[in-house]
């Protein structure tokens, strides 16, 4: 419980807000790119989308360094951290991958039928 309280106290809320803003800019960039028109780096939204990716990853690394600074201090705690990250990220990865496969399998079947051999 004490480690959990230290974890909550060690988070920097302004970094989390800035990461969220960067994620929203990345989403806006992709939504516009996929639904409206391709974007160049010359446009304002294009630049925001490109720079937001860099900002997001830099702030993510900084946030993790701040939060886990006192936790990862040996091989054992490094292994615990790695296992927790894997079990946190991989289930969502496989759920989204499976969902995407199921959604797009019909499209692949239709495209395959259109090809004449």
C-alpha cells in the first residue's frame, strides 16, 4: 500500500495532461488524414501531428522515469516491471488485433472474390 501511495504522489499531473493533449493532436491528425485528405508537413495540423508524436514519447519516458525512479533498483524489480508491462500491454494488443481481423476478414473475402484467376 505504501508503494502505491508513493506511486500516486510521484506522478506529475501537468505531464499527464500534456501527454493527453499530444495524444488528442495525434488522433486529430490521423482522423483528418484518413477521412478528409492527406496532410503534408507544411500544414499546421500536419506539423502538430508530427511534433505531437515526439512530444508524447518524450513525455512518456519522462513520466515513467519519475514514477519508477525508486522502484527499479535491482534485477528482480526490473523483471517485475517488465512482466507487469507485458501483461498490461499485450492483452489490449491482441484484443484490438483480433477485432481488426474479424472486422476486415469480410473485406478480404470480397476482394479475393473480385480477382479472376
